[in-house]
């Protein structure tokens, strides 16, 4: 079962990207405290995203004719890995680069590709994805937000919620009901491109438990969209959206969200000289698991590079990876709390507590743990 | 294609050499001669030996699926260890002795040690080939297990000393044990899923219950994790590096409690019975977790190297020491 996954190495031409992106990331994070870098792919710096676009690090897997680099998934793995390892702020372009661009490339019209892809690759436009609604979370097929067809295109009414990056995005690719009723579930859902500056769109930030506003509510009140707002086929939105979810489940970002915290803790241990015994054991658990999980993510990247679609494997990795990310703050808190006489810096304390608070979200975003395990069970032939 | 044929032939040979009834007899005090003769004459014990020394010259990575199969098929002798020992000995121009060879640490408990005639054993900073006799062999006396430890009142009688270090010997043993765990975890997953699909309670197969499905998903994850850990260790080559072996064995060992707990929970009482095959796997999994350094040993070693080293980030340390 799942025995086609094998360790694979990064091709030298992709590995060659590392020094440049590493230097760029180091320069950018030099002035950021650990608690800011710990935001990982939620950390925002619009100017840095523009710069990555200018220097050719976005749209790496897009064909050259659309402004991309025409490279494979391993190139993107190297770049993403280096950015995440030090907590460079990638949120602004993250969704556009990871999901929206491949979606438009796969399902969009030639006109959509020419219009959007070069600007995504250059870091000029940002995207968000409209999935969840107030009554539609894990049960995504129950979306109610509706687009009616009119002579010039569509009229959109409804609401999305928990939309990451909506505050800074130029466009939303939204899963919308274009026909039928909620009872018809997946049938009748389509993906529509919504310019967030359009008349009738209201974006309202939601403050999270860390005080940040990374996600938002988005309201649509008679928003008029052109005919070419449709991405892919009408009624195929569910299949398109779930294929997209599969690709976002196996990347290094599902393993690396707590790396900045681990390294902040490692620096603390080195500073206080507690480098053997139980602390070393915990550091070894983090490091050994990281080595194996990274190999697993690389193995899936190899399958994607070979044109395969390892959907179940991606779900397995996401559950394993996010469990790893979530156990890190709890175990580091236990370690630090077991040494109350040890001096802990304010920066480290703030980083640890930021991570403890935000870590529950790691197994919610992109499909909850319980939903993923259901997908795995189906893969095992149990459902 | 060639490798698939190799694996298919290997499985056929194992099924012939050690069917379940033979495995059960060997676990309960029979000798290994019948099974070992078939295995030995098949040539598979020399797959890791270089071609110029008369072996198949397979890389450890290429041999990984076969080593895992030794676990999955419950072969009741230290066959993977013998494969490795033959490779390590012939690399140094030493003719390996016939029969099973252990990779051993001083005082450590080794599965199936009772059946071995020789051991590569770490003793006073050196790796030595020794002959095992009853004065140094101390069987653990567990039901259904042939585990024993090697105890020396004084220096063992050394046949020959090797150039490899005790650390390399232990790393080699750990990677093989990780692969054995991975093979057994995969077999336990298949058994447990099949059982959940057959066993009817409340009018339907228990595998239709979400509570069971969630548990089996965790079992599948742990089996995959153990296998990737083993493959990573094997990708480090022959002999493997300490860091890759540490990651492989710590992750594979850590999977054992989850794999065995879930498998037994899904099977219910039948899994506790001697007659049912699940216990053949879970008994061995507990011992394999402990053998050649358990999770805590390797984690402490790996972490101490990271903390004492100068890597700027944990990912840098991982990339510098990982074979991939």
C-alpha cells in the first residue's frame, strides 16, 4: 500500500538555485525578530513578493511563454524550502504562486493565461481562494454563494469567510454555485475569478487569536462579473477545486511551519549550554523526523515531476507533517517549562507562545485532519 | 523490471524456505538448517557483496525492498544481518564464515541470536568477527522468541578484527532493523485492513465505522513513515552514515507502539491468541524497536551532534546529513 514512494534527490540544475534564493532570504529576514519569522507562509511583505517576482523566483513551474521559468516541481521545492527555513515573508504571493497560477494554466482560457500568469510570475498581482462559507466548512459541497447568469456574464451574491490573504489580494478564485441547489451538492459548482476591487465586494478583516488579521470575510452584493470570469468548465468547479487541494497538501510548507521555533530553541540551548541529555534527545527527534518527512515530501515531488497525481499520499503527508508541526510548540514548552531557572529571552517566549496559539490552525487549513483521514481510509478501500 | 523480478523471486524463495508452520517451529526451538540451506543456496545472502567478490553487488538502496520483505515474510533468522556482514567482511578481503552472522553490540539483546554461529561484535573500540558458543550466549527465554545476548566474562576469542568502527557497525545494524520494522508494519497494515473489511459487528464490517477508519488511517501513516525512514537509511549507502541510520531507526522504532496498538485494537481478542498470526508480527515489532538502539538512543545521538555542531538552522543540519 502506497509503496510507490521512494526517496529521490533534487536534480543539480534545481539545486543550483539555492545559493541565490538563500542569500535573498537571509537579507530579508535579517531585521525580523523570530516571532515575525515564525509566521512562516502567513508572514506578509508585499515589497519582498514584488522583489521575488522581479528576480525570477515566482511562477517557476509556469511555461516561459506565460512569463514563467519553465522549470519542474523540484525547482519550486528548493526555492520554497529556503524561504520557509528562515521564515521569509511569502504570504502576499503564496496562493497565487502555489495554486492560482497552476489552476489558470490547467483550466483557464488562453486569454486568461495571457492576462494573469505573467503578472503572477512577476509578483504584480496576488490571489486568494474563496472556499469556506459561514455554513460551509469541511462540508465544502454545501456552498450557497450563487452566481446567476445574465446576458453580459454573471451576478454574484453571497459570502465567503476565513479567506486567507483577502485583504491584500487583487483577485479571488471562488467556488460558487452556478446552478441547482445546495441539495445537489457537488453538481452545479463552478470556479469564478472575482476582482476584489469590483463594485459590491466588501472585505472585512477577522482578527485572530494572535492579534493578526490574516483572514477575512468577503461579501458579494450584486457583483457583476464578465462572462470570462469563469475558470474552466461550468459545473466542474468541485473537481477542479479538489484537484487543486491535492497539490497543496504535500509541499514542504506542511512540515516546516515550526522550524523557526525549533531553531530559536536550538540557539537558546546552545547559549545556556544545555546540549546533551533530554534536550539533545528532543532535538534529535525533531531533526530525525524532519529528515524523513522531507524525504517523503521530495518523493511526492518526484511523482508530480513524473506527471503522476499522488492524491492519497499527499493526504498522508499533510497529516503527518502538520502533526509534527503541532507537536513542536507543545514539546518545546514542556522542555522550557521544566527549567524555570533558565533565562528565556523575550523574543523566544513570544515566539513560543505565538506558535502554541496558532498551531491548531495547521491541521485545519487545506482540509482538516479528520477529513484527510477519511480520504486515506477511502484509499485503503474501507469506504 | 529486473528489480521487480528479483523481488518476486526473493518472495518465492522465502515462501519455500520458511512457510508459516516452519516459522512457528523455529520460533519454538527447532533448528534453522532446513530454511537456511534453501536461502543460502539461492545466492540471495550475497546480494550486497561486490561482484568482484562473487556477489550481486546491489546497492543497499536497491536491496531495501528485499530486506523489508524479510520482515514482512517473518523470516526466522538474522538473514539481513548476514547479508550485511558478508558485505562488510568481503570489502576488507575477509572470507565470511558460513551460517547466520549477527551484527552485535556488547551486552545488547539481539533477535534470533540463538540461531547464529558467528557475530561481528563491537568490543573495546574495535569490530571483531567472533564465533558464538554456549558460554557467551545468554538466551532471553521469551515464549516464541530466539533472542539472546552475548555476554563476555573476559575478552572474546577474536577470529579477525575489521577496519570499520563500532559506530558504523551499529549504524548498519540499525538501518537493517528499520527496514525489518517497515516490512512488518506494512504487513500488519494489510492484515488489519483486511480484517476490518471482513469482521461484521452491528450489522456491517467494522471498517465502515468512522472511529475504526480514523485509526486505520493513522496506522497507514505510520507504516508509510517507517518505510520512508528505512528507505532513507538505505539510500545512505553501504555502510550507511550514522545520521541517516539514526533518523531511520528513531522514526521506524517510534512507529512501533502506534502500529501494534492500533492493529491489536482493531483485531480485538483474536489478536491476542497464539493461533492467530498477528502476534507473530507484533511480538517481533516490540523486540525490533528495542534492538540496535531504540528511538531514544538514536534521537539523543543525532540531537547532540546538531546541538554541538554549527549548523545555522535545523534544515541545514538535515540537508548536510541526509542522503537525499
